[in-house]
C-alpha cells in the first residue's frame, strides 16, 4: 500500500508540474506573437502560422515515432479527433478573436476562461460525476483573480454577438479538457495533435487567408524588447515551445490529474502570460494586477489539493509510448 501511495504521489506531483509547464509555455507565446503582429501579420494569420506549423511538426513526429500505427490510431478515434480539431483548437481560437473584436480584450479573456467552470457543470449535470469541492472553490477563486489581472472593468461594454462568441470560446476550451479526459489512455498525443492541428488549420484557412501572409517579415528582423530578432526565430519559438511542447505537457497533465483539476490549474496561464509580457515587453503591472495574480495562484493551490489517489490512478502515456485551448497567442492585454 505504501508503494502504491508513493506511486500515486509521484503521478500527482508530475501532473502538477506538467500543467504548470504547459501554462507557462502557452502564456509565453504572447510577447513573441505580439511582436509578429506589430510587424505586420494579422492576429488570425499569426494563429494560422502557429497551428499549421505545429501540425507539420506533430505529423512528422507521429510518422517517425508511430509509423503505420498513427493512421490506425487516427481511424479508431476519428469522431473525437474531429471534435478536438474543430472545437478545441479552431473553434476556441476563432471564437475568441471574434469576441475580442467586439468586446474589450479583458472581457473576452475572462469569458474564454469560463471553460473550467463549464467543465465542472458538464461533469456534475451531464455525466453525473461528483465534483470535488476544493476544485470548484479553486475555479471560483481563480476567476476572481483573473478578473483583477485583466481588469475587466476597463472600457466595459456589452455586445450580444461578442458575448455569445466569448461563451462559445469557453465551451471549446472546456471541450479541450473533456475530450482528453474522455479519450483517456487510448488516445495518442502525437496523433491527436497532428490530426487536430491539420483539421484546425483547414477550418481556419478561409478565415485567416494564409496566401496573403506577408512572409517576408519572417526573413527579416522583428523588433522585440528593445532589440530585434529574426522573424523565423519568433515563429519557431511559438510553434516548438508555445504549441508543440505546451500541448504535449497539457495532454499528459489532464491524464495524470483530471479535467476539473487541470482546468482549474490552467488559470496560471494568464499569470504567466502577464509576467512574461512584463519582463520581455516592459508591460508593467499595477498593484491590482499583482493582487489578481496572487489570487489566481491561490485558486490554483486550492484546486490542486483536490488531486487524490483515485483521480491519479490513470497514468498517461509518454511521447515514446502510445498515449495525448486555444490556446491562442496569449497575453492578458493582447489577442492570444
């Protein structure tokens, strides 16, 4: 029994580390994505380049590591993979940008991060799963903290279509956690993200218009943090770290924890994005935002206390063995 408890503890600790790493990777895309957008790419073009590039990387990895098994796995999970690509990736990002175009960015972010709340409601009302009280408390506290970080009262205005799009983005974010949780160990992270990325890129193509992307920007220097960096280097970071690594670690974390706990802990992404933007772009935080960051972390701490042995008995597969939102380019004040 002691051996089992130790193993469960390691799984729990590993899951917590993975979801934090995933959140930091997702949040770290903001400064680099913002630099590319200010250099001339539209937000949707930057997102399309990110998704399409990551899909190519995942496809190459799946073909190399899985071989013919990749196609077999994709056919076995065709329906959830379609949902993952259309909803969890393309839907989340497309609807977020629609919301951000009609509402203050802070409001759009807050609406999207209602996803973990929808996860709890779905589990309790639809799947009749007992929701852990500490996870629910953690989500509630984190929502309050996020409202302080993005300062939702700044330029507050309402728009019916924008609100609907924001809630739609939240539903798609919830689908990300629920689909991974539902597919369990039968899904392969490389195949899931390769297929999902390809589907998302195809869905976003008529909206992002990639044929009009100013590709020359990627070959030249792009201003960032008072210096310049090659545009291709920023794109490489966004694809390799803020998408490929972020999704792999996020997928693994959901398997080790649960949809409800991983969703609550994902709020650390907003804090990470804001802090990285502060360091890299000099976007200083005011005392209210710092307080909000502390409140978000408090909510994440409350949520992680709900991780029990029973919720960590399913250990995820690694990248070397069969196993898997928007997120978007993300900072607290710029389109993610």
